[in-house]
């Protein structure tokens, strides 16, 4: 399982890098748009439309990596008071996340394919909207796979607290 996780971590890391570079380049577009708008009275047409596609890349391509590193925002108000609930809540979260992401992945591919078939683009400038929809699909699929790997890992490994003495980490 660790080899699969390492390979998957490299893939998700590459997707994060791709999304980061796209977002970084978009920042130049925003700076040029703001500069053009306020200094010259001529903003760059389509910055908002490009931003929608860029945000799909930046957000959805990074979700699986964040989940894999356990860096999502967590509200631990109840878990702090009832530590015994943590294992149950983590398990339920993995099952619910896995199920919902399976549905999202399943339905987002036809959505992206239809968008690609009609070459959906912005009415203002020809920004291909279908690229963002494919980024949404890829992000959901990677997030789903990450949940699947974590669910399998949880099902087939015992916590250190349940291991016989001397077998866990010291």
C-alpha cells in the first residue's frame, strides 16, 4: 500500500504544481487588468472568465494532496470533549467522503465531455470553459482515489493502540 501511496502522492504533487503555476500566471493577468483599469482606463477583457477556469485548476487539483497530508480544516469542538469519538468520526468521514466523491466523479465526466463536445466558451472572449470542467473532474477523481486509499488503509491496518506490546512505535 505504501508504494501505491507514494506514486499517488507524486501524481497529486504534480497536479498541485500545475495548478500553482496556472494560478501564478493568472496573477500577472490580474495585475495587468487592475493596472490597465485604473491607470489607463482600459481593463483587460475576460479576466473574470479566465479566473473562473484558473480557480477550478487551483482548487480542485490540490484537494487530494491536502487530504493526503491531512491538512484540511477540522472542527474539533466535540472531539476535544469526547476523544473516543475520533476513530468513529474519522471512519464515517472517510465513508461519506468516498461515497459523495464517487458520485461527483461519476457525474462530472459526462458534464465535462458535453462541454467539450460543444466547445463551450465564454460569450465575452473565447476562453474554453470546458478546461475548468475537466479540471473539476480530474480533481474529484483524484480526491476520490485519495479517500479510497485512506479507507483501505484504515480497514486493513490496526491503530498502534491495538497492537500487541512491543510491536507499535515507541
